[in-house]
C-alpha cells in the first residue's frame, strides 16, 4: 500500500489482491479513498508494480473524462457552440457548482457565465453536453420560447438527454423540473 504523491496530487492508498483463479486479467476500482488492484497470483513483484502503475493511470484518465475541470468545461462549451450553435454562443466562464440541487445548470446572460450542478459529474458525456448546449442557448435566447428550443434541438441527443435527466430525477426521488425548462 502506498500514499506517495503522483503528478496530479497525492497517490491513493493501493490494495493489491492476488487471485489463484485469475489467469491473465488485471482490474482495478476505487473503494472509497483506496484503489483495489486485482491481479493473477502468478505475477512477479515487478509485474505487480508495473500493473499497479498502469491501472492507476487508467483510473485517473477515466475519472478525468467523467469529471472534467472548469477549463475543460469551457473548452467543451466552445466546441459545442461551434458545432451546434454556429459559434454564436460564447461563454465567459463555465464551472461546476455544489449549490444547485433543483437545477442541472444555470446561465447569466449579462456576464455570460454558466454554472453546472456537480450532480452531473459522472453522468454520460452526451448528457453533460446537452446541459451545456441548453445553457449556451440561453446566451442567445434568455427564455424558454420556441426560438430557444430551436437552438437546443440542434443538439442531436437533446430528447434522449432530457429523458435521461427526468429518469435520473425520478430514481433519486427528486421532483423533476417542468419538461419545458429542465434547467
């Protein structure tokens, strides 16, 4: 087990579990603050160390994809604006916030800021993209009128993402917002 720092911060505690039944596969998962790496019992200590490093790097990459930074969100928002809104919606900032329990996102057109609920972290990228497109559309149309929905509906997975968020809210026993808002 180790807690030495890595390039991106402190290295998590690592537990290696050897299995006599496991022949070739190696897997890893997070268990709280610890990472469990499961390896075949036949691996040498050097092979174990190499696999631990490989699996920690894979987990880190996977987690970065699922929980992008605020700068990553801003870049993603610009890409989505270029792709679906003709590059017309330009956000000044996009950031995660922890204080939005009733909304998925919010936009302040006056200062061109977008905030996304931290509850979106870990959801599929196409769902996060939908919320970004929705909030970017508010930079073009502040209300939820037909013009606004015309912009949002340019995103090909808009209906699917709305359904996902409604289902998630239902499963979490939260009252979903009215279907015409989904902010």
